[in-house]
C-alpha cells in the first residue's frame, strides 16, 4: 500500500489513507453520480433528451452541442469549438477529468474517421472473445448459422460448461452493436441460456468461427440524405418448440444502417398476416422513437418515413382496419397505419 502518484504527502510519505467505503460498493453510487453530473449539465444550459436520458443537448440560435454519458465515459461534440472548450474548462473545475482527444475508441468500439465518413469496428473486442473461448486458432466458416442442424444423440446432452456458454453469448450480444448480421444467430443462442445443450454450444462455436473470419467487418457511416426507411419481415411459427414467430427489421437513415433487431414474438400468431403485422407494429414503434430522437438533434426529415414489407395481406388495398390482436396498443398502431396510409408498403 502506497500513496497514489500525484497525491503523496511530503511530510508523511510512509502513511496511506484508510478506506471507509468504496464508491463502487454503494448501491446508490450510479444514481448519485448521474444526479450530480446531470445537475451540473442542466446548470450549464443543457436539456435532457426525452428519448435517451444519457443524452444532453445545448441549443442556441446558431450553435448546437451534444453530450452523451455512459457511467464515467463521455462523448462531446458540436459545431462551436469555442463553446466546447469553455464547457470543458467548467467541467475541469467541477470534476476530475481526463481529455482523450478526438474519438477513436469508446466502450470497446473502434472509430476510424476518413474523408468518406466513420468506420465502427469491434476488432479488439471480438479477438478477446475468441481468446476467452480458446478459439484463436480455429478454422473460419462462411456463415454464422448452419442450414443443416445436427441430429446426433450427444447433442441433447447438457452442456458441460454452462457458465462459459452464458459468458460467450453475452459477449456476442455486445458484438452485435457493429455486427448486425449476427443478430439472428445470437438471438437463437440467447433462448437457451437457462439450460444449454451440446448442440447449443456447437452453434455458439460456429458463430465464433464466423467471427474469426470476419474480424475486420463493421459499420460505415457516410454523409447521405436524411430519408428514413425501414425493412421488416417475420417468419410464421418458425420455432418448432413453441411455434412462436421471429420478427426482424433494419432501419436506414439515407444509406446508413442505424437500427436493427431480430426478436422472437411474445405470443403465438394464428396466421402469417398476424405475425407480419406484429413485426410491422414493432418496426413502427422504433421508427417513431427515431423520429423523436432526430427532432431533438434538430434534424428535419424531408419526407415521412417509409416501412417496406413483403406480406400480401399488407399489400391488399381492401384490408379491413379492424384486426384481432391481443395487444390493444399494437392493434391501435395497425389501425393508424391502415387508415392514414402514412407508411407506403411495397
């Protein structure tokens, strides 16, 4: 035990501080820190976003500044460098901060900027995941999911290391932040977290083999139009065990993919039309949230968002507005879509 560098008492260099209670050991620590930091930002003229409480926006007649906080990691950007520097000065006076310069690495995500835009990758995080699984030297494969599931008798046996299974699947969930093509495969693996089998662990290892061959993959964001478009689909009774359907969507802002999902529906759909409309309702809710978020970013859309679907019932112009769905909120969303025709379907 020694005194921390920079805080050594010259008169008593051999003494150390006695720790009464660690900040991270308190259950109220995250809430107290967020309350303290948000109060400071509000005093500086920032407004808390109603869509995401970790986002704060400061607007004037000619400037706009965004601040995003995740625990003690902060992203700050805006169109007025003078105001940003002034804000940093005030933050240094109120807190102990460390400026890391331009954005290059944040929460396990590598950000590379160029004249074409930004490239987001989790190369390092994926490599660490392969090390945890002991698959650094594994043979890559071309797809994350096998089209021919194995039917061996040993596949139904319980996994010998369920803790490792849950740890790897949790890591793969975070990897989908920049790897949307893994969403469906990881969603399938997440459904057996409580009692994984050998077949489930083999499926996870196949995902990791695919990751091994695609470590350099990621997302590219480049300047484009602000047209918001969503593509949605679902399978009907796709799960052979509980016959529930899986919904999926991807949302583009111009040419940039900004939101995606692959999720099993909460209830059993009695027809393919019902399954498709549940997927449409979930997509419409996400699009509505993105519209609100873009409004707080002071970004106006040139035209209403479009949701694209390939369901024949959705294409029919004579589709009745009233449709029997258990969730009343979902039913209301569908009625709005059909009656007002705000979302062209193709």
